[in-house]
């Protein structure tokens, strides 16, 4: 029996803006949170520019007082949990990218989203089986751009003879990659702009599919 070739690389993926589009679910959950508090919601554009940051950081940057942050995060998560499956889709080419990458690399997810929500979501989207590890916000003390989530993912994954890559759509992903000593590949299909990513990514491509094609070629 012919055995498949050994997997040479490690590919770590961000979620929002890299593999999935959950903008509708995120914005709705923010609106519900602010409505529950009885205060005006921020503009959608002000929220989307912060997607990728941990929730508590997002609420802080949007001006919520420190003593209300935990309440906001709780309300948000309660609503998001109910709608995330229905209002999240895979980005174009994401499924092909993951399936192709799994042929030659060990795969992981490093996200600032809640980990158990993310696992449930990726199972629903039919992709979790391709990933050996998912590191979410609750799994680390210091989220991206700190390298801790990447280091924690690599503790689970095997040692490889090739390279380790972090594929993401924001400079937080790229800064975490640099701090962890791995190669950062920025994708333009998410929330980061070409202008900002050009300043922080080692490699810049259109989307996850192009990133995988470049690594696997």
C-alpha cells in the first residue's frame, strides 16, 4: 500500500476575514448588546474596523466603561451563540484552501473568538476535521498580537521539517507571527487594508486559497 507523503509544514489560520465571514452575526450581536444596555449603538463601520480584537478590547475601544465590559461580553456571547451558525459563511475558496493544505501540512486555528463557539462553528461548516488544534480567547492569557496563542498551538502540533506559517487578515496576526518566529502571510479578503498589511506582512496574497497555493507550490 502506498503511504501519503509526510506533512512538511504547519499552517495556522485566523478565522474572521481569513476563513469565515461572520460580519452579520457580529454586528447584530453588538446592536443587541447596546440595546440591552439602553444606549446608542456604534456605527457598523466603527465595529468592523475592530474585528479581530478580543471582545473586551473591542468594547473598551468603543467607549464602554470598564465596570460594564464584562456585562457587555456576556450579553454579546449569549446572542452570538444563538445566531452564529445561521449568520456565518465560509469565504470564497476557504474550503478548497483548507482541504488542499491538509494534504501537505498540519493545520491549526488561532483566533481571538471564543474557542468552544469556534469549534462548534467549524464543525457546522464541515472543516473542523482538518484541524488538529484550535486556540481561542479563553485558552490564553495574552491574545494576539502576543505570540502566546501561536506558541500554544505549536505545543500540540508535531515538529516539521518545513516552515510554520500564520495566515491572517490583520496586523495583529502578522505581529503575533513575527513575535513567535513564524512566517506571516496577510490576506486581503478580510478586515485589514492593503496599506496596513503591506507594512506588517512578510507575504501578501488575495485570500487563503492563494496563500495555500503559494506554500504548496
